[in-house]
C-alpha cells in the first residue's frame, strides 16, 4: 500500500524508474525505500559547509554592489561561525580595485563593517556615474 501511495507522488524520471522495476522485485516498503535512496541519492547536491564562503569570487565586470549582495546571501545561507573567516573570505574573493585597496589599508574586523564601508563606496561610485551621465551629448564639428 505504501508503494502504491508513493507512486502517486512521483513524477518524470522517478515514475519511469519505478515502472521499469520488474514485477515482484520489491516485496517490502523498506526494500523499496533502500532502492529509491540508492537510485537518487547520487543526484543530491552535497551539503554546503561554512568554508564554502571561500569559493565565492567576484566575476570580471561584476559591480561591487552585485558581489556584496551575492556574498551576503551565501553568508546567510552557510551561517559561518567565525567572523574573521568571513572577512578573510570576502577579501580573497574580491577582484583588485579601489575598494579592495581600501580594505587592505583599513583592517575591518566584521562583515558588517565591510558592508557599511562598501555602501559608502557604492554611493560614491553611483554619484560619479551619475555625474558623467549628466554631461551633454558629444557634438562633432565639421569643418567646412
């Protein structure tokens, strides 16, 4: 009865796998559960651990704001227990640039401090970008 009930919850490749089992091959639900786990356990992503924050790297051309948000999401998901490690992972993941140079000059101890400094830096970058955007269109002068 359990097998028939579970069958109604399966979809796609899982249904095809279940239907392909030979008749009479499964005699108990425990046997079915073991076969099912063996079949699909390999497809499960390995659990993430807090050291995985060191795998988060800033992409070429990725804005600081985008990297900061992406890194922050992963920090929330992975729940690293060592603040120093989180700060070190962020520093290692950043591409060289003005903000990474700032981090080298000022030793920030928490990710919260990094986030605050990054927000100031991002706001300044946005003002510069906005200022450059306010310049009138370029006009060609044709001699003649």
